C-alpha cells in the first residue's frame, strides 16, 4: 500500500490508529 489505500491493504496497526 503506497499513497492509495485499497480495501485489500486497509489494515490499521495500533501504531497508526493512534495517529489517526
């Protein structure tokens, strides 16, 4: 997954979910 978020690569680790 680059800049484009696809349903296939739509995984949100706890590290990123904290920023989002």
